[in-house]
C-alpha cells in the first residue's frame, strides 16, 4: 500500500499510522467502502432509479444535473469510466426518444400548412358553416389543415362557442 504520508510503500515499523496491527488509513478506507452500496449491473437501472427519485415518468426526462445530484445524494460511488458510461446511456436514450418523436409527429406538425397564417374570408365562412352544420372541431381542423386549438379559438372569437377561461 502506498502511504500518503511518506509517499512510498507503507512499512509498519516506520509508519506512525499503525494501530492494533492495522494501518489506520487502510482501516478507514475499508470502513468507508463497506458503507457504499454495490452498483447495479446496468446503467439503465441506475437511470431508472434516478428518474423515480426525481419523480419523472421516464428516463428521457432526466437532465445530467439531476443524475449528478442523485449520485451525490445516494450511496453510489462511480469511477470516471462508469460515470461516462452512465451519461452515454442517458444520451442514447434521449436520442432514441427524439427519433421516435420525429417519426410520430404531433398534431401541429401534421397541419403546419396553414399554421400561423391569417384566415381568409372564404375559409372563415366555410369554418363557420361547417360548425353550424354539426361538423366536429376535429373534422374542421382536418379540412382546414389547422390544429383543433386554433379552430376552437377562431370559433370562440366568432362567438359561435363560449370562451374557455
């Protein structure tokens, strides 16, 4: 064992840190390591425990800071290689979730043809008459390539439905 006091191998007869035939530094290290929880085998299981700790529904919602905070507050001791592997796993999970979201676009991505554009008088008249004829907001949104929220807001401004507060 390399002694930090003499910066060379520890020799019991020359060392002042020996007590009861045991190096005090080594005993302290053994005591400290005994209180450390063994690492789970999979980085994903650490990330899942971290997500539960931070009340997230999925691992992809975690930030690096939350992972670091979790590691500091728990009894998990990671060397630099294990920490790097953990963060790499987190980045990979986030990347996979992002790719999944890109392949399943949300409602507004499907309707961005008219997103943000002003309503023409013909489109306004058509939306009003469609709603008056019993067409649902979803059906009107599909026909006009706008979101359901924009159709609802437009009909509220037109006074055809009550305003949601």
